[in-house]
């Protein structure tokens, strides 16, 4: 009977985070400001692959914006 009960109990799985949620989490991570409740929600929803891809995109955008700013200021 315990096997049947164990099979019936499904762990609660949070749905995957959207691109906007991942982007917002990466943005706040770059700044270094995050509420603990927001962090816990992100950990439950964001997969490591989503975080890595969003982090690489965020870093590339940051570097590109700095290069464009320097080119604009040194013209």
C-alpha cells in the first residue's frame, strides 16, 4: 500500500520561467540587489541553462553598450 501512495504523490514543480523573468533576474544579479523571496522564486523556476544563456547575453549587451558609449564620447 505504501508503494501505491508514494506513486500517487507528485512533487510540486514550478513552471519554467519566461524570458522576461529570466532577464529580470539576471539584471538584478548584475546590479547585486535582490530580495530573498524573489531569489527563492527564481531558484524554483529558472533552470541553469536559462541562467547561463541569459547571463552571457546580458554580459554581451553590457560590453557592447560600453564600447558604443566610448566610441560616442571619443568622437
